C-alpha cells in the first residue's frame, strides 16, 4: 500500500468520524427533548423495557453485519448513559 492510498483511507475515516459526531450530537439533542417531555409528564427517565428492546435490536444488527456485539453494546451503553444524564438534568 502506498502512502497516497493510506492517506486517502485516513481521509475517509476522518469523514466518517465527522458524520458520527454530527449524528451523536443530533441523538443527544433528541434525548434532551425526550427528557423535557418526560419531566413535563412525570415519566421516569429510565425505561428498562425500552433499553432491553434497544440492546436486543443492536445485537441482531451486529450479527447481521458481522460486527462485534460487545463493541456495539459498549458504545450504546455509553450513549444511553449520557442520554439518561441529559434527561435527569432537564
């Protein structure tokens, strides 16, 4: 692999990372709105059934796309934890 090819692939990774940041920001913004609604309607922040649904779906998607399930689960645990923090602070 040439240096030029390596740099092109790194640029592709950088582009993907930029898109991921945008999507994470958007997800957190939506979670804030959910937190406001939950607070308004006296709903609890944590819904264990919802979390179970999310993790079951993620495991299925990970298997379908041949991605390490533990990796995906760990990423989403972090996202959900931050989402809950945001909702608690609405």
